[in-house]
C-alpha cells in the first residue's frame, strides 16, 4: 500500500515537473518570439525612417537644384543684356550713327544693366559652388572692363572730333572686350551646367 502511494506520488510529482518544465520552455519560447518580433519591428521602423530621410534629402536636392538653376539662368541673361547694352553705349560715341541722338539714354541703360548683373552675381556667390561663383566673378570683371571701354570712348568723343583711325582703334578695343565677355559667360554656363548635373549626394 505504501509502495503504491509512493509510486502514485512520484508519478504526480513527475507530471508536475514535466508540466512545469513544459510551461517554462513554452514561456521562454514565447519571450524569444516576442523579442524577435520587437527587433523586427525596430529594424522595419529604422528602415522606414531611413527611407523617409532619403526622400527628404532627394526632395531638398531637387528643390535646391531648381533654385540654383533659376539663379544661374537669371545671371546669364543679365550678363548678356549688360554686354549688349555696353556695346550700344559704345556706338553712341561714333560719329554719324543714329544711336548718337540717344547718348544719355544708352549710357544710363548700360550702367543699369551692369548694376543688375552685378547684383545677380551676389545670389550666384551665395548659392555656389565655389567654381561657379568664381566664373560669375570673372563675368563681372569682364563686363566692368567692357563698360570702362565704352566710357573711355564717350570721353574720347567728347574731347574732340574722331577721325577714321580713332574709330578703327575704338572698334578693335570694344570688340576685344565684347568677345572676352562672351567667352567668360560661356565658361560660367559650363561650370553651372556641371554643378547642376552632379549626382544626388548619397543618403
């Protein structure tokens, strides 16, 4: 009888141990699964955040590129306008040309066009990059030389009548500076295009 009770007790004890062990293992497995799920969710959350950040960086890059492009284009247009205005200003100094009657107007137009190009160059310098800003500075320096040349021709015409040799000399001087202004403007355009064509920075 005692042996039978002992066996029954040991059977119950074994069953309890087995149940406890099974419960413990099940709990550990459930916790491991929960940790795995939490880690997976955390990885997915970090991935979503990285993708959102990349989207924002791409959008900002596109916006900045378009903003720069507009500023570069405006500067190119202002520079070309100033270049033509300076040439018109020079022509007013030549004898027998229709523009001579508009001397004051052409002078004012030339100076205003140069000033507008100069002001726009400041926006280019702020936008950068450095190589584009440097080419814009070259454009302004060339336009300043062109305007100085036109102003010198005005002073020369005011000082006394111009002969054919004077006109030829003035034409050569203005052409040299006019062509140089076009050359540096092309260099600016090339630098601007290369800057705009650079790939999006990595995320």
